C-alpha cells in the first residue's frame, strides 16, 4: 500500500484518494504512512 501511495504522490497528481478498510486501524495505518517518502502532501483524514 505504501509503495502504491508513494508512487501516486510523486507522480504530480493534484489529488490522491486512498480508501481501505484495512487502513482504518491506527496500528496498520501508521506504518503505511511512515513508509511514504513523498514530500509536500497534505493528509486529510
């Protein structure tokens, strides 16, 4: 999940919408977000 999100964020899209039942749990979501290396994005939860 982190790899796919990171690629989309680095591709220059204006918006990236990610929806996953699995990522609704903080203990799963946090490692995914921590693995993203893209810069200059805003997380809206």
